[in-house]
C-alpha cells in the first residue's frame, strides 16, 4: 500500500495531519506493508525568502483582520498541534519561500531519505524557528538525516528539481486538491485535511480490503481461463 502526501512546509496543518496519520498507522495491523511518498504543493509560490513581518502580521494582512485576531488564530493552531505532541512557536517562526526546501526533498528522495528530511524540515520550521530558505541551514538539516551536504549543495545552488516540484503541484490540482494536507491511499481513497486518526484508519482499512480483494480476483483469473482451471 502506498500513501501519497501532498503538503507544504509552511502549512501548520500538514505537520498536524502527518502526526494523526502516524497515530492511525500505529493502530493499523498492516503497517509494515505501507509506504509513504511526500508530494510538493506550494501554498504561496511567490512568498519572499526574507521578511521582517511576523506570522501574525502576515496572516492579518492576508485575511484582513486585526493582528490580535491573527495571534489568537495562531494560538488556536498551536493548541491543536500540542494535542498531537507538537510544539509550535509562531512568535519566532521565520516565514519564507519553501521552494528550496521542496527541491531538497526531491533530491533526498533519490537517497531514500525523503521521509526523514520532511520530518526534519517540519520540526525545524515550526519548533526550532529555522529559516528554510537559507542554504546553510538546509544543508545542516540534510546532514542531520544522513545526506552528504557537499552532494546537496549543487542542488540548492541551481534550479534542479524545480520542475519536479511544479509537476507534483499540477498533479495535485488534477486530483481536485484545493488545499493541504491531502492524502491519497492506493490511488483510490482520499483524506483531505488534518482529520482525526479514526478517519485515516478507516481509509487505510478500506484500501487494504480492496487491494486484498483485487489480488484474490487476479489469482482466480490467472488460474481459470478458456474454460480450464489450472492447479
């Protein structure tokens, strides 16, 4: 079974959704048969790399609300994160453009380290207030998950994997994606948003049952053809 996860490192609900999926997988008896593949979806491709505005100020401008209301909104999201064991620090968060972080994750996929890097990047952004458009910071985070910084540097200093990021985004849109996180299980079941673990577990169970049924039917088809059943 494969789970495709469309997400953005700037999305607070993507990290929360990831944790809820993991809680569901802990209860899923076929956990060892599941693979996860992270897909890129930039919420704001035009976001600047550097800004002197706080996250609350950015949200206040985006949604045309007082800064105090935006701060209350981030406090609510931080509380939701805490419910799944995450610590969000919106007051010291460094908003930035996430293209380079996404490109690095695509490179990490070639090393079999995409999942580990995605987790490290999310933690670095939401909990450690790291700046994810800084090449030096990204190289440090890559090294933390076992990727050679000297191999990663040429990627970050070029435009490598940009088309891969754009391709992920386009495919997500073609699937009807309007926001992230967005989970596609075995190309048949969709979970949209940071839903409760029970919703993920239900989708996982149904997808597994359908996969098992399909395999059973395929075996029957292979054994019986042209009016002759073979043993």
